[in-house]
C-alpha cells in the first residue's frame, strides 16, 4: 500500500523494500540494501490488486463459517445447503446472489474482523 499510495508520488523504493522486508518477513538485512523487489513480480508487475481479491474471499469465507458452521462444523444440513447453493451452481449465477441466498442476508465483514481480533462476534 505504501508503494501505491504515496501522497507526492515519490517513493524511495530501495528503502521501502528493505524496511518492509525486515518488518514483515523478519529478515535482518544487517544494514545491506538489496533490490529484491526486482524479482518479486507480484508487487512490481501489476498484480498488487490481486491480493485485495484474496482478502475479500477470506471475508466471505469467514462470514459463511461463522453463520453456518462455527456452532456445529459437521452439521449435515448446513453442508448440503452450502453444496447446493454455492458449489453446485458454480458460475451459473452471480456469486453474490449465491452468497445472499446461502446467508439469507447481505454478506458482511463482522466474522472476518472477529477472526483478526479487531472486534467481537456480533453473529
């Protein structure tokens, strides 16, 4: 996000890469600056927005799990409903329509935020 949201459009990418590498990957560079971003195509090759899509899939998965399976993970009725309303339909309908049909409401991020420890479950 820091790479794509600089307010002035200027980013010292070498410092950004090395600082984040130490912070996120816990790799101690020992003060040596690398240009590892040059070989990390997902960041530099236009795929950054793809990670956002992965995050949304986790939001929906948590919503389904908390709503249908958390209280009773082996509930046959819930499993069949998931199979029939999500899996068996595949791409024959809009995904959000399938999700609304399964949940009986608009999907939300409450369960996902609970999983992250940001909020308590409201479900």
